């Protein structure tokens, strides 16, 4: 069914369709309309779930962690400082290998207070062991939530579905809401290998030693390092599983594409703009303008940020003259996190091949600073003249 | 009224394997063993980092025979909510949820989550075992460390502030059941857990836990010291049932006896109180006497 709604509602509908059992959330702008909508579904009886209005984000994820450990499909959502307040739990959920899905409605972090959009919140959680997906429009939000449950439960790794605050969360766009039967065909009920229960007592997340240790039957059990190694290995494997998810999804719902990247006019482009989220759709407008000027540019959205699709990106960018990475977040003291990751991927896959593009980083839209399409166009035009600066270039800055 | 459990009628089934990693003479080991007997098999436990994490053993060997979720320090009560929500969504109504946390995990870092769960009225038992300090990290002060106690981070002057009264904080949440217990009176603990298990909403049980290394005494005297805390009128055993306060067990008997052991004996039994001056002890004795005068008056 096609409807016109905002991005938060798209996410809420995804959660509804996935028959989530336990939802826990704490209000923070711009996530609030999403979780309010979920409370409406639950209170009205439209959704059979437990909705827990917790007293903090730390507890929101605590509820999801515990409920997931007891075999429930769980959901939470947050933004900015809410996500930062969860940080301990974010790491815990990944270490405990729980397939929790959380929407991160991207917003700038304090201090100073700022409720507008950038992506510093989710980028700052890059190294927590969560899969991160970024959405560029409302259709991608609802679809990503559905895919995320399938993938998370397949690989036992939690997933953040990230989308830009206001730009997506509060704007209205048409999108298709899939039929419940199709979602049920795509996603079966959550059946974990183990869920806490008195008939099969187990002590979960106990103190685990640096070295491996014998159990009472004399079998070797993992040490902490093996457990963490497996998280890394299975994160990497989940790249392949994500492709499987995308294919299954396309088979059932008839839409989808490359699971990792979303190229626009990239095939013959000499310069490619790269980014996360809605920004890449805005960049398409600039690409269209520059194409008319005869400048061969394209834009590529990164849909999957962790695990990082290094191979897919290197393959797509090899032989290009330049790559311009637009970021609404920073690793303070260096550059955008995405550009660092991208350069490392290019180096790994293309060093010495002679097809290594120049890379430039542009920082913009921090704390909701207006991103003018003319500025994007101008930045791309300038980069296409190969005026590459080694330092990140800030645009829209008024100093 | 339920009959009082005796050592002969205590269930023989054990839920804690012998040979835990607790210190010799640990009061927690006693309270946990008896407490789990009271909770019984159909229970899911939640434990934050504390001595109890250590007591339960190192992966892959556990000393507890009940399912247990180890959680982050501040999240104990919220985790209880999460398990309850999962059980509810699965239609499982026969499984109890019991959180066991230390005094630091309860009175300090976990208080917000506990207050949140209690305010929501989530149906579980929260047991705070109070060894009056952050013992797992080497005996630093906590909110419930009593005034005058030397700790690893109040090394010379002792703690200058009073013990935080967590049961009173929980009483402000209008819980169906609150109790104060002691590891030195394990059967009383057993009966109180059994009594409240099926009561609605959040139930809060506070357990005084003598701790040889943290308090500074020879392990063999643990039970005696826990009893002294009660017999001196310093730590009281009581219940608050639907808002009604009542002294119980040994403390109730003290009202009949009208005679308390001088608190000095309690303080002098542990090296953590060695800097407590006679004048300070006299001051605390005065406070205890005033508190008990109130109890006596109520009894008349
Ligand atoms: C967020 C966080 N801060 C600090 C710690 C370190 N820590 C672990 S156990 C503990 C002390 C626990 O004290 P208490 O709750 O009283 O239990 P006890 O050890 O006395 O049994 C501390 C401070 C931690 N694990 N997590
Ligand atoms: S430090 Fe105290 S509470 Fe902790 S295990 Fe040892 S005796 Fe028990
Ligand atoms: Mg303690």
C-alpha cells in the first residue's frame, strides 16, 4: 500500500510489520514521534507487544538486552545524547550477540545543545560491534528495518538503522508499506539457539578469562579473545549475509539493489561524491547540474557502514580520478571517519595498481547547518578541477 | 500467617554448587544459598558486577544452578523489566524474576533504574545485599557505608556521612513489600522471600552482609557480628507490608526484652571502626536509643 508519511512513521510501520515483542524507549528529539507512534500501536491493540516507557536510554537498551536474552524480538530508538548515554549498553549488546534493532535518528551531540541533524551520534558508535545501515529516503527506512531483523537474527549481531533527523524523520514522502503476509514470509518468528529459561539454566555474560578454559566435562571453552574474534569474523561474514538478505527481499518485495552502495551515474564518472544518508540524494541534484556542464561526476551512497564494504567500494571507485567524501561527522583531531575508512579500503585494494583515485574530504551540515545545493555543486565542481586539499574542507562555515 | 521455617524444614534442594569463589566466611554466600532455596527452581536471576559475579564463577563454569543474566552495573532493575516483558510476551506466567545486586549497585549507580522499575510496578523481587561498600573493587565507600567506617577511599578519617536508607527510599515508591534482613538470620530471609514472592509489583529486600575482608574481622565471627548489629539495635530486621512497618524476628523480640547490647561491642568487633572515638560511639548510641524509644512507645 502506498502512503504519504514521515520517516519516523516509516520506521514505526517497519517495527509493527516485524511483529516485535518488546519495545523500550525514552524520548529524545527527533526520535520521539517514532516511539510515540509505537506506543499508540501497542495501546490500541493494533500491535501485540510490550511497550516499556523506561526512565533512561541506558535502561531502554537494558530492557532490550534482557528481553532479547530471554528470547524476545526487541526494538528501541534514540538520537544524539540518548545514544551516547546508552554507550555502555551498546557495547554490551554486541558482546552478548543479541539481535536487537535500534533506529538512530541522527542528530548533533552536545555540548553545546543542538537538536538539529548531523551524524556525529551514530558515527561515534562505529566501533561498538553493531552493524550500521544508513537510509536515504522513507522507503529505505521501512525496508531497512525489515531487512535488519532478518540479518540481525541470522548473524546474532545488533543493528542500528540510521536516518537523518528532520530531513527524513519529519518530512513527508510517498512510500510503499509492504503487506503483512509478505513480511511474514520474509521474516519468521525469532527463535534463538538459547533463551534464558529455568529448564536449561545457563549463566550468561559471566566473567571470562584472557585465556581459554576447560569446562566441567573437560572441553575447552572460549576465552574473552576468542569471543571477540568471533564477533569480528561474523561481522565480516555478515557482509555476505546482507547480500543474501537483499536478494531475498528483492525476490519477495520486488525492490532493492546493491546491499552496500547506491551509485548514481557512477559508471562513466571521473569524480564521485560519497556520503551517508539523505545527503547523497541532495548530491544527485548537483551531479545533474554538473553533468549538464559536461563534468563527469556521480554520487555514491554508502548504505552499509559497518561492517565496512571495503571491497565493493574499492571496486566501484577504482580508476576514478577523484573521490570526494561528504561527511556530517568528524573524528576530531583528524578527518571524517568515513573518509579514513575509505582511504584505507582504497589503499588495501588498489595500492600499486595505478588506478587509485585522489581522495578529498568535505565536512558540512554540522549541527544542522543548512546545506545549500549550490554549495554542494560548487564543492564538486572545484574538486573536479583536482584542487585537492589534504585537510578536510569545511563548507558552509561562516568564519 | 505462614509457619516459620526451621533448619529442619528448610528445603534440601541446593541451587548454589559448593565451592563458590566467595571469600571464606562470606555472608553473601549464606544469604545467596538460602535466598535461592526460597526463590526455587522457576526463577531467572539478574546480577550486576559485584562480589556475586565472582561468587558465581568464571566462564564456562558457574556455581549457580538457576538461569542468570549478568548485566551492566547500572542496569539491574531495567534488565528485570526486560525479562518480565519477554516472559509476558511468551505467555509464561510461572517464572519469577529476581535481581541480586550489591549496595553500590543499588544505592548508588543502580538507583535510577531501580526507582524506574519500582515506579512502573514491574513484578519482580529486588534483593540488595549490603556489605556496606564496593567490596569487589577493593572495599571503597558506597552510599550505604556507615558513618565512621574506614574504607579504601576514606582511608584515614573514615566515612563522614551517614548510611543511605535505601529501604526508606523504596518505601516512598509505595511497594507492596519491603523487608530488611541479615545474612546472620538466614531463615528469616527465607521466610520473607517466600512471603512476598506472589505479592504484586516490585518487592524490595535489603540484606545486611558481614564481610570479613571489607569489615576487618576473623572470618569465623561473621554470624556473630551480623547478630550483634541486630542485638545492639544498630541494624533492624523489619517488614513494610503495604505501607505497614513492623519489626520482625530478632528485632521484634528485642522490643519485648527492652534491652539492647551497647553498640560499642559491635564497633569494637571490626577494624573498619577502629578510629571511631568514644564520643562518636556515644553519639551513635544516643541515636539508637532514641530510635528504640520510638519502637517501645509504639509497642505500648
Ligand atoms: C559502570 C561501571 N563502573 C564501575 C564498575 C566497577 N565495579 C565493579 S563491581 C564494583 C563494586 C560493586 O559494589 P557493590 O555493588 O556494593 O557490590 P560488592 O562488590 O560490594 O559485592 C565496581 C565499582 C563497573 N563494573 N561498571
Ligand atoms: S569481599 Fe566480602 S562480600 Fe565479597 S566475597 Fe569476600 S567476604 Fe564476600
Ligand atoms: Mg557492596
